[in-house]
C-alpha cells in the first residue's frame, strides 16, 4: 500500500496523470468528495482495505500536504509526492477549455501559481518525483 500526493496548480495535468499513470490507485479529490471529513473517511476506508491512494488536489503548500504525511507515518504507509510542474500560461489555456464545475476562475490558477511550494523529502515524503507538463 502507498499514498501518492499530487502537487500542482489547476490545469497542470494532475487528474490526467492520476487516471493514466495510477489506474489502480483509489483517486481521492475534494471536488468529488466535497468535504474534508468525507475525504478523511475515504482515506480511512482505503487504509482499512489496503488500497493504494492518490490524492488529486492542488496540495500547493507544505501545510496542505502535512495532513497526508502525518496519516502515512501514523499508519506506517509509504508516501510520495509527484510535483506536476506546468507553466501558468499552459494551465490557463487548459483551464479555458474546461466547462462547468471543472473550470476554475483564472484568478485561482494565478493564485495557486503564486503560492506553490514544491514538495520535498524534508516534509516527510519517502520520495518526490517531478513531471513537467509544458504542452497543451
């Protein structure tokens, strides 16, 4: 069992990577579970079922990721981060092609780009990978 924490701005390609590169991991995303308590419940269920997890949120700050690191350490589960590095102009272009609830305000993309803190092993991750997405 493992936890993979995706890190990246909206439109960077996190969900595509989650679905294509981690098809056997249980994907947990706040957009689909809606609340932190439901997210915690989904994570706990996955732990009790021994299911690999992928956390598909922006996770742009060390503080926002610390919860997952603490849970992994508490349950003795390996955890790694995958930083989906994407130029803001590409993310904005991808976001513009989204419809409905999938599209976020451009200001949100710019905000997350401004505050993003790339993940490090010093935070408690067993490893950190970088995927650069620089095309549409």
